[in-house]
């Protein structure tokens, strides 16, 4: 029924028998093969509409027959009509598992392809999926409601075979003869008193259209309206959700597009800075050579003044020398700042590094911006990477310049700070204990309080798109936290800003190499050989006189100045361009092919260990002039580290630009050591390193 209750001739017949025999039946609806197994196992008491067969009579108890049925065949419209069952041997036939149709076809067509299903509903689904062309089911006589509803595109295929007729009986569990006798008695009584005929007449009549009660119609209409309202609500919710997702995706796309543009600008800016760094490094290299020549010829000019000499001219030459030294310091700082590799941490004095940054600031800031330095020389040391320290201070000073619109005052100070109540403006961490404070203050317009939470975000900038990339403060924040420091910002509106960089104090004992404690603006060069107490070193003019020195460099002015200087001290000088290495020629014209080359006392090779031609020239000189000391004259600060040049067999390194008196002193010390050592052996004295020597 519509309520899911079982109905039909067999159901009414069982109810009539139960009333006659005095028991109350309960009905169970399951697939046919499940109920048949349950009957055989004794888990149910009766199964109606069991078609008779000899095999089934041996498996279960069957009542006297009460109805006739027949096996009916149905085919798909595209399948050919068959006249008997034997013609189905090569066809796909669908049947319900363990039904009379299944039993019959297994006996008649043992090789047929059977598509087994669990229920009439499953049978219809398999047919709709096109898994079979024919199906067979039982059709009962006198029970119109048991006539199967044909699936789409299926029609009846009549068969004229007597063995398709079957009697229908009520089945009971095997070996339950008492129940079988009760069923037979009740069935005989129902048939005998005419009740069976009335039931059969009722179910064999044509089904009349059922009238639907008003309340049922109203209930159905309510369900339809409720379903429609629910569908409309779901559609509205789905539409709202879809619009929300579209807005979110659009916003994400815009943010991603903005971020991509910012990254593109940062990449372009980074490429510009990289190109600028390479350009400045190349300019610094050439400019160092020029400064070296200026310093050298100034020194030579001073030596030729004689006594008495023009005091004013001597003062002029001294001013040229001092200006060249200041220019050299600025160029060295520019080289360091443009490097892509940052190096290691060093134990540094803040006052020294602040002075170094001030040199760059005076050269890069407008004249209307005044830089004041208030750095305490007694401020504790900090362990920092000097390049990154310079970058932090330069970024903050450039921001201060922009905040003051090119005119104002920047104050850089350092001191020791003990605090218990500060908090980092970037990461929000509590700041307590002892710190070294580097403060950069300006008298600009200050920062809007509403922008303070965003200023350290990468890409955030209040400048125009072509004036800023939004990386300055985020870079300062990142570099400072890499040094385990914190940043405290104080910026009242319209009263300027103060950025306080807090660094941890360095250990009192310096464990770094000697280079670590030196200023980046020092002019390191090869030191003089220490004098022995019992045997003082002879004057340089005696040591250098008659010595044969080979000079290799690409810069003709440098070779000319060194040659002039050494010849003035009595040396025999051979100078060759480093380009000879590329052409396969040696350092001495025409002599490297000779069997007995002229003896050399020292080779002065100019270049950088990072360039291929320098290493090629060094290898060539080492191979041909075995045992002769080779000194590298370079403007690359990293080349002076002993770990770089000692394994190559160099006797020492001189950093350009070098004062003439320092060069003469170093070469004198080296030749003294070479003379005192065994022939053709490098001097073992460990003092010939790259420690810096300060000079005016």
C-alpha cells in the first residue's frame, strides 16, 4: 500500500487462514531470495506465492495449491521476438535470484548468460542500464496487482509452452508438519465456505481509480508547497554563498595582483640595485687605481722638494694627499655597501660604524640636511654584520630625509641602556635587561598613529608608486631581528620620529679573527718585518738596491708609479700588463722562452683573487719562478684574509691604495725575510699577514 504495508490476494488469504486457525500473523518485506533462505532455515513460518516444483517440494513444505501462475517473458524493442525458451541460449536474460524463473532457466538453459538481481526494483534498474535484452517473471492469474509494471522500451514476448504453467502454494519450513496441517485445514475451509472466491474476485477485478480524500490532498499540497519553499530557500542560500565566494575570490585576486605588482617592483628595484652595486664596484676599482697614482706621485713630488723648500707648495701637496685618503675611505665604504654577500658577524664598536655611515650620509644627503653624531665612545661593543648595520642606518636616514622633505636635522646617537618596561614596536615582545641603543631621530612630520601597525609590513609605503617600494622599514626590522635585537619607535604627530635600535651587548672577550675588530675604513697593508733586537734591520735603500722586481697589472699608471718609486730606491723593475697572460706571454718579455731567465727577487701582482686572470697569472708565475715570493696588490678587502691567500703560496697581500712609504717598508721587510730564509723557500714568518697599518 501507499503506507508500505503488504497487500494482495496472498496476504488476505493468510489473514483468513490465521483467523480460522487462531494465530496472529506478522508480515516481513525483504528480497525474495532472502525470505526463501529464512524459510529453509526456519527463521520465518510461511512464504506465500511459492510456485510448485519437484525441487522445491524437497526443500520446503508446500500446501495444497490455491492459484495458478505462469512464467512470462519480456523483451526489449530492439531484441528479436523468440518462439520458445530454447532460442534464448545466446541471449542476456535478467531474473530475480532464486526465483522460479531463475530455477527454470538454470534447468532449461544451463549455458545462458543470466543477469541476477535482488528485487523487482533492482531488476528494473538493470534493464534501464541496458544490461539485459530479456527478463522473465511470474504472472499470477486472478491477481492483477501482481502483474509487473514493464520498464520503458520493453514489451511482452508470448511463449506457447506447457511447462511454463505453475501451481501456486503456501510454503512452510521443512519438517514442520504441524504448521503445514494447520495451513491446509484453514485453506480448505476458506475455499469451502466461498471466502476464497470473494477474495479472488476482489483482486482479479480491474483496478478503479482511487479517490483521494480532501485531507490527504491538502496534506499533499502542503508538502508540495513546503518542498517548494525549502527549494527556494536553498536556492537563495546558494546564490548568497556563490556571491560571497565571488566577492572573496575577487578580493583575493586583487590582493594577489597587488602583491604581484609589489614583488615585480621589488624585483626591478633589486635588479637596479644589483646593477648599481656592480657599477659602483667597477668604478671603485678604477678609482682606487687613480687614487693610488695620485697618492704616489704626491709623495714623490714631496720628496723632490728638497731643503729648503716652498712651504706653501708642501702644504698644497699635503692637502692633495689628505683629500685622496678621504676619497679612498669613501670609495672603500661604497665597495663594502654594494657587496651582495654580507659576511660574518663581528665584534664592533658602535661609534666607529656610525662614523663610517656618516661619511656616506654627507655624500648622499642634501646640504640642507644636517647630521649630528652623539655617539659615546665608551658604548659597549656589539656583535653585528657591518654591511647589514650600515644598511639599517642608511635606510632609516633616507626615510628621515624624506620625512623632512629634504631639509632638517638627523641625530644619530649611541648609549648603553638598562630597561624593564619597553616593548618592541615591530614584534611586540617585552624588552628587558641591558642593551646597546643606536637611536636615529629626525624633526620631520612624524608618523600617523593609524599607520603604526602597518609600517613594518613588507610592501607598505605612503610614498608614490615611483618613489618607494615599501621595503625600507621591513628590511630594517628583519635585519635587526636577525641580530637578536628589537626596535622601539617613538613618533608623536608633527614632532618627528625616533627609531631606537636595541642590540645585545657583545662578549667582553673577542673570539673573532684580528680582522673582526678593525674598522671597514682602515687601509690594511702588509706590515713591516719586526726587527730583531740583536740585529736591527738595515735601511730600505740598502735592502732594495739592485733587487729585481716584476710588476704585473692592467693599469699602466699603477705600473708606472710603482716602477718610478722602486727605481728611486735602486731597484731593477720589469713591468708587464696582466693582459700578457691572456695571450700566453710571460711576465718578462722574451725571457720566459729562454733557457736561463733573469733572476727575480720579488713579483708584485695586482688584481683580485676573485678574477680568473689573476689566478691564471698567479699560477703562471708560481710555476715559472718557483720559490720567488709573490705579493698580491688588491682593492678587494676579502682578499687580505689569510685563509684566502696563504693556501695559494702568496707571501703577502697589500690593499690598495697604499702610501708609498708603507709599500717600501713592507717590501723591505719581505726581502729581508726572504734573504734570511733558505734559498727558493717562502719565508715562514707568520707575521707576514694582512693586518692593517694605520697612517696619515
